[in-house]
């Protein structure tokens, strides 16, 4: 039995050695093609790194410079100038068109959406806010909440509730969460969904008791309870 096992092991080693020999032979026979392939991969990687370093970063910097000027107008409540630009400065809409794939172009969607919301163009606000994305919990919550504001302005109450709810639970912080919980709860009352409204009002009372929204929250809870 031991002899048989040794013979089997020797056969396995011989098979492995034969495979390695064939592999070495194939590599030797195809060395030129392999070298060409490896060189091609290296060139592609080098081109990508050069593209990222010299083009993408350059475009990002240009976009950030243009966005900085547009945001200055936004912060002064000059929303039309922020959106459309002035003199040689690009507006938010131009930045989105020209630099849409950059971080600055993405952020321009947010500022454009808020600008349209402030000027009463709710459909455009929804369009641009929907195109914005962020990993920052506070900013993304404000974006969801602003979408809720835009939808309530066009009497799309269910959509408003959905976005305010999403905003409230996206980041459970003392700043944004109680604001959007209260807006959602009030809209739920409007839709005669009083039990859910009481749930949201109560959450403000228990979880966000130090917020401004909690100061008179008992009044809202009692009102919704009576209407259940």
C-alpha cells in the first residue's frame, strides 16, 4: 500500500513538472507577443494616470473656479445671476452643461435646484435636485427635504411626505431631522393619516426634545390625537 502511494505521488510530481515545462515552452515561443501585450497594458495605465492628472484634475479646477463665482451670487440671493451668469462668468446652468461630470458640476445641480425653488419654479427645482447626489448626510438630507418643499408647492402631497420622511431619517441629527419630521407630520394630517402624524410628532418630542420644533409639539400631538 505504501509503495502504491509513493508511486502515485511520483506520478503527480511528474505531471506537475510536465505541465510547468509545457508552460515554460509556451512562454518562450510566445515571448514577443507577451511582451507586446504587457507593454500595451503599461501604456494604457500610464495614459489613464496622465489623463486623470493633467486633464481631469485641470477640468475640476476650472469648474470649481466658475462655481465659486456663481455661488457668491447665490449667497447674495441673486438667483437669476447665479443660474445664468453675468459678463464672462458662467452661471450654474452653464457649469452643469460644460462640467457636468465633475464634482463641481454635481454641486451646481444642488445650487440650481435651490435657486429655482427660491424663485418659484418648482418643476425645475425638482429636475436639478434629482440630479444631485452626495455622500454627506446633512447635505443629502437638505436636498431630500427641498424636494419635499418643491412637491408640496405643486400639491403633490404624497411625494412631499415621502421626501420629507426620507430627509428626516437619512440623518438623524438635531438640525434637519425634526424640521422634516414636522413637515411630514403636518402633511400627513392634511391627508388624514393621523396615527402616522402622531408617531412623527411624538418622535420629535422624545428624540429631539431640545429642538425648536419640540417647543410646542404637545399642541400638535393633541390636535392629531383628537382627529384620529
